[in-house]
């Protein structure tokens, strides 16, 4: 089992980091069922929906692995850009049928279509999903490429900079059990924020207590406040 596959984020934790409700995270990770009555009001049909996020070792636990967390983020990004969940499901299934594996893929969107970068084709050669296999050269805004680091050998997502690389906060499954930390410090942003509140929001005191630069304290506080907003 890779460190990226270890179940570590509860639905509440995953929802906090990705901006999703815990119940939605739970449904996307484990699948769900619902029933409806026919228009004539006689027959009840039970429908089973498979998980939106495909995980290997974590799917039976209800917890998200780090790779599952990144997939949740991708799906939320697509929903925010107006794609239906049904269309996203189809795109993910097509990507899986094309290259298989787990997370050896990167998705992008220009707001209208969903694209897949297949490993070995370069960052500007994108396959348009749900198009019959059309390859395109596109000036797609690569938002997620600026947030996620991918291992060169495995293609797995290995680090996520949830507020952008310049914000100084990283989610790395190898550090502090995957909690958000200050880049290069290994200090949880939540711990910095808790001390900041306890010390009546005195950045200098927190900086001295935790041996951090004031800018790092401010970055952690800003990040935690954004999560709570």
C-alpha cells in the first residue's frame, strides 16, 4: 500500500479541506441508494449509485485516502464550473477505461469541456473526454497543475497546495498524517491557529513560541480562517 492510499481523512475532515459537505463526501466515497415511486403510484424502484470516487484500499472504510481527497477536489472543481455530476461520472469512467491504474491522470477544464492529460503526451496535448477520442492543443487554464505535485515515476498525486503554491501551506500524506502544514516546517496550520487565538491574536508571540516567521504564522491563520468561512 502506498502512503497516498492509506485511509486517513474522515468525511468531515475531507469536507473541511475540499469545501464539500460531509454527507456529500460520504456518498461520493461509498455510493448510495434511493427509491422512487412510478408515475402511476404503484411500483417502487430502488436505485443503487456507485461511488463517484474510486479508491483502492480506502473505499470500504468510508475514509478518504490522499488520492481520494485530490479526486474529491477535482470533482468539486468541475461542479463549480457547471458540469453535472452525471457528466463527471461518465468522464471519470472514460478516463479509467483509457489508461486504467489509479490517479495516473490529470484533468483540466476550460469551463465547457473536460480534458485528460495522458502520461507521456506532454502537458499541452490533451484528450477531450466524451468527444469520441479527440486530441486537442488548448490554452486551458491549468489551475490544478499549479496546486498539485505529481510523482514523476508513478504519476500519483503526492502533494497538494490548497491555497496555491505562494500561500505556504501544503497537504502531504507523509507529513503530520496528511494534515495541512506550513511548507518546510511540518507544523499543522490548525495548531498555529489555535495558539494564535489563545494568545489574543498576537502574531509575534506565536512566532516566538513556535519558532516560525511571522509571515508563516499569518499564512496559517489566513488558511484556517478561509476553511472556516
